[in-house]
């Protein structure tokens, strides 16, 4: 498989919130342009010029662009038509490194058990948790879904929770930083499972209101507006000011390539003051890196709340499963001081693993696995309807947020992600998506109205991999069209254009998205 560069060459912890604010207050936004998590070989001026040319938006829609079938560059893999479509290693991975991928996969799938247990390598679950393994949320490495009904669990979905910080202690040095604190009883997220002898924190309850939307040419669509309740609270009431935010597990493919996009290139797309006057004003999230001890550009999560895959993985081990690790080392996971029995319960910390339930080697293997889950090749890129839908996508203004192309850093020891032309269709920035999608819960610089632009690669395989077609941060959209119709705020003009466009254009747009 040809490397796209061949085309280019010729042409937070709970107690950390207060402690970190003083440091963050003196951090200049320009510092976010660095990438301390990557072994970078700086670009030459000639390379930068060629990259700018290759990543320029398409103008001709009569035929596919070169390498458009390879959304992950030479890391792209052959497209499978079964549930394993998102579970393949990078297409350019070596035989030796594929072994690390497979071992990481084993840890990703491992079912953790409560302590004490005879299975010393797998104990430490909880005491409160949302799932017993990473795979239980990211089923087949795809996206999660809301419960289908009263008999279905919410294993791949949960509610984040926080309360506003005291305005007197809020940071002023980072523009628009919004301080929050954990709920004093329930922490940073609500766990709906627990080990024996401990009550679970809650049961997720969702009700929907049906909303009909009239489209052009006599078509209609129906949206479902969700309402969320934390029912059967196990430890008393939530704080009166508690802010809840529903989250489904996102798909896992292409994360290493998103991590390898130069921060400078992401920041170049930010336009917080809308100086170009197009109504779109993407902003970068700034988050604290537990791994590196200073603020970094947020890239991962629905609000770009995590700076690296390793940080995101470690936070998920601690919050979702209750597994201590090098970045979040407490054995009780998300248990608070108000949950004394939970904190006093046995944990699985092992002297052989530095007193942790998963040590640095295990965390690094899971990180490597997550970094190398491959993006499948695109089908039907030369189909006339797909090409027409691509033109509609561009001319409607969707690329204002869903940036089609980037070229990753040249890296010294990550050959799979090094210098690849990729097509993720995201700018990794925050955008105001309107009241309809608002959760009214801030996260770092992200307001309660803002969400990170979701990558679109692989979106057409959601039904194949996950067995459903639910989209957006809470899975409310049952189709790609519904997802579009929920767009508001900065995307309201694009949404309205889709409603009003001829039926054939709308069908072509959906067909294009299904080809990604």
C-alpha cells in the first residue's frame, strides 16, 4: 500500500482541581502548540508548503482525490463487512509490533474481578464501576448506545457529574476556563454497578419526546429529545447544583493518527472571534495533563477533555472500572470521602505491579492497542452519488468544522502514525452546537453548549460493527440524518440548508457520509 507521503514528496485527579489552578493561571495559550507526547522530527519549510497544497479543500468533484480511498494513509486496512471491521491493527504495523497490539487487545478485553481474589492479575474491580472491561463499553471497538429499554443495561453509557467551582477561586489566566468540582458524594461520574456489599450509585433512566421535522419535497423526519434521571441513588441526594452530562462510548479507530496531528495545525483552524465572518468559531480546549504536569491541547472525548490516548485510557481505567494505574493511582477509583466503606474496601494493588492494579507496562500496552486500531478503506469513492454528496457536503459548509484532511507529524518511533495523509473529517475543536444539544456542564474551557467536532471516518460502518446506528454524544440520533438535524448554534445554517435542499441532494449527502 503506497504511503501518501510519496504523493507529497514530489510535490485531573479529584484533589487536583484547586492545586492546579494557580499554575494554569500563568499559562499562555501559545504554549499549546507543542506536542510533548510525540517524538517529533520538525518539518522543513519545503515539506510544510507541500502539505499545505495536499491538504487544501477539494474543488473538483467529478472524480475522487488521490489517496481518498485510504483515510488513514498507509495505516489503512482492507474494509471488512463484519463486526471486526474496527478491530484490525494498523495496516503498516510490523510483525513484531503486532504482538504488542495483540497483548494490548487482551488487556482491553480482560474482565476484572473484585478483591480479594485468587486471580491476582485481574483483581481490583471497583468497588464502584460502569463496566468490567474496556471492551464492555467500546463493544468491538465501536461506539456505545443508550439502553434500548427497561431490560437493557446502560453498560456503554453513563452520566458525568460535577458542581460549579467557587467563582472566587476560578482561574483568570486561561481564557474562558470554567472551573468545576466533583459532586461531594458521587464524584466525577455516576457508576451503575458495584461489587458485592456495596450499593451501586444509581440507575440511568431516560425518557424521550418525539419531535417531527418537516423537510423539503414533502419528506419528514422524527427526532427524539431525551431527558435523563439519576434514579435509585444509592448514597443520598446529589448536590443541589449538580450538573449531569450523558456520554456514550465513542468508536476507537484512528486515535493514534488524531494524536499525531501537529497541535499547531489544529490551532491554525481555531477562529474564536469569527474573523472570517462565516459564523463558525472553533476554539481549542485546554486541559491539565496529569502525564506531563502542565496544560495541553485537548483532543479526545466528547468535549476534548483529554490530551493524549494514555491519559484518556488511564482516566477510563480509574473512573469506569475502578482500576488504579500510574496516572490515577488510588485503589478506590471514583469513590469520594463521603463513601467511606467504598474507600476502605480491599483493592488489587500488587507489589509486583508497583502497588497498582495495572502497572505502567500494562497501561502502555493498552495505549499502544488503542493507538493502532485501524481505519478501514473507503468504499465507492467514485460512485456518482457519493461524489455529488461530497460536493453537497463541501458547498453546504460542513467542512467548516469537519476538516477533511491533515498530515501527521514525522515521528521517530511511531512508524504507523508517522507522516501520513489522513482524512478524519474533524478539526478537533470545540463548537457551540446550540441549546438542543447543550448539557450545561462545562469541561475545562468547553462550555455547556460546546462539543468537539466528532471524526467521521468509519461512520458508515457503525451498523455493521455495533449493531445500531445511534450517533451524537448521547446516542439520541437514530440515523445520520437525525444527527444532522440536531445541529444548532454555529451549525444552524448548515442544518437549515439540509432541511431545505432538494431531496436528491439530501440523499446524496447521506450516501457520501455512509461511504466514509
